[in-house]
C-alpha cells in the first residue's frame, strides 16, 4: 500500500512540474517559454475613421517569434471584422518582414506571427482588406530588442491600472456598442424650443367656382391627400335645368355682345384711320370692345357644349400637388365665387419656430437650426440651407410666443402641420469640446462618461457640461480633444465595474 502511494505521489509531482514549466496556446500546444522568463507583453490601440485596432503581442526580440492578437472593429456600428485578410509589416526603408493572414482565427481576431531579424526602431503596419473596405493602420516607433534581457530591462513587468475597467472586445461585439472621438468645434448659445412645418403661401392655391350650377366630380376618390396633376379636370359645374344664370345662356349673350362690339370697333377703326371719327369717340368704342371680348373669353373658358350637359364649366387643377381640402360635396349647388377646393404642393418648406419674448433680440443672429426629423433624429441646417422670412413680434393671450418663419431649402418629406423639436444656435460661438448627448450618464444631478483608455480598458470620468446643441453637448471640464468616449453601451461598462467580476487585463486567444 505504501509503495502504491509513493507511485501516485510521484505522478502527481511530475504532472505539477510539467504544468509549471510550460504554457499552452489556444490549441493546447506547449509553449516552450518558461513562466520565470516570460517575455513582457505590449498592447496598442489606435483608431482610423474606419477601423479600431487593438493589438496585444510579446515584445519583439531578434530571432524569437511573436504572435499578435489583432482585434479589428469597424467604427461604423462597432462590429468585429468577420471576413478579410490582414498583412502585418515590420520595415525600415525597403527592408523588413511581413506575414499575411487570409482569415480571422476567430471573430474579429487575427493571429499573425513575426520573427524579427535585426534590432532597432521600426513602424509596425497592419494592412486590412475586407469585402466592404480597405484600411492601413500604422503604429510608429515599435522597438525590436536584441535579447530578452534588454526587453525586460526596458519594459519591466506589466503594471495594472487599478482604476481601469476591463471590458473585453468579445463583450462589446455582442451588444449595441459605439465609441466616438471627442471633438473641438464652435459652440453657440442655444435655444431649445419647438416648431411647426407649413407650406409656403405661394405653394398653396384655392380654386373657386367660375359659374353657378351643380357640381359633379370628374376625378374619382376626391379625398384629402390625393395627388393632383396640373391641368387635369377635377370637377365640372353644370347649369343645365336652371332658369336663371344658365351657363349656356350667359355664354351666348356674351358672345352676341362681343360680336356686336367687334363689328362696331372694326367699322369705326377704318373711319378713325380716315380721320372721319374723332379720337375720343374711337377710344370709347375700342374700350367697350376689349371689355366684351374679355367677358366672353372668361365665360367661355372651360365651357363645354357637350359632355355632361350643354351647360358645363370644367374646373382644372392650376398646380400639381395634393388635395389639402375639399369644400363642396358631389351634386351640391354653388354660386360663382364659392371656394371649391385647395391644392397644396408637397414641398413643405416653411418652419414656424416659437420663441419667448426675452429672446426676440437674439433671433436675427441664428447660425444653425437643428430639428428632429420624422425618424426622431437630429438634423442640422446651416445658413446656406435656410433663410428667415419674417419675425412676428405680436403677443397676445392666445399667442404668448414670438413666431419666426424660416424657409428651408430641403426639409425632407415631413407632413404639413406636424410639430418638431427645435434647437437654435445663436451668436458668434466659441471653440469648445463636444460629445454626443448619448454618452452622458447622470447620477443625482452629476454627469459622467466612460472613456476608452485602450482596446479593453475603460475609465469612468466625471464631467461638467455646458451648452446643448441638438444631439451634442459641450463639456466644460473632464475631457480632452481626441479622447475616445463610449456613446452607446456606457451603462453596460459601468455595470461591469460594479459587478466585481470584471476579467483581468489581457486574455489568451
């Protein structure tokens, strides 16, 4: 029995000794490097407009292979690269080494290997090719060490930042997550208010009856919102069967009077040219002729001796657009001059903005107009995209606010009469730091943001806010231009710091 225990103890010692002398890669293969002589590790995070690169690798040592764990994330939607190739290049002048990986080893992660051949300072370059785009990311001044001792003495042991929050790329890739660089731009005094979309008055036209009679629709489905084409017949007015104000009789009378006036005008014209009729008499005859001509042409316009009846007047659409209102029912009687319907164009291009009395003096200095569109997204208008038509300073019990009417060159397809949340940028503005408002977290009136220190390291930082401009907010204190903040998913990173189960810095791939 004692002999058996000694054998088992020996096996256990051998097993423990094996595990202590070797590390394993992700495939379970032994790594020859001893823990006692572990190569210092480096990590870099860099951003381009298209890509975020977070890469971890052992310090580069002449003659030793270094495997890179290169995490590639698209800046758009913050998603991992799932297909494509990466070439890692270490060059100085025209000489150097490179290796290409034609696919990620796992989602978003490429594992190229380089074995440096000469010590020195080199740029480390990653060339990414995907189905959607290509990008080149360069890390300048990466050192290749002559031996392990030089790397150890230069870099020392890896130091952990006890205040940082570890949040792995694999976690961020599985959720709605987005980062953005802190920007410096002109920040204006802002006025948050509301507005109402309208059609410009010259883009709306009311159509009135040009005769007395009975209305009959010539266009089917006369409902509000229906599309109308300029020149098409909308309805007809028929006076057939009425003893008074009969359209046919009115036209005939006007025609006879016009023909009589025309005949007298032509006869007197010859006499006037022969200087037989005085000029004053001829001018009266000429004026009477022109009046009768206009009356006849007006009455006969749209008149149809055939069709629905012998006494009909066609009503045509004067402009293209849509039916804004219909004021007469099919078959009803109308008098000449009655309003029949209203056509409005689809170009809703006037925004009525409401402002307080105390802001009247500032309204002539509007520099940027921001409004929420029908997708509830903030949209900006620069001075070239709008013009102030008028400012209505009239105040009453029913109208306690000042109205600013602004013509917009391109408002999008917004319904007439719809309301919009509006933010006005006023004055000359001053340079300031801004971030999206979605990056802010609030705790009892205090604001903070999550700052990305590196690919998988974050920090919660208190900030002091300033002016609000649409979807952006000024940060007076707490951030620097160029820093990266989490604008979507910040609360999940915050919860990771509170859970007490955040993973340690770095991880095997």
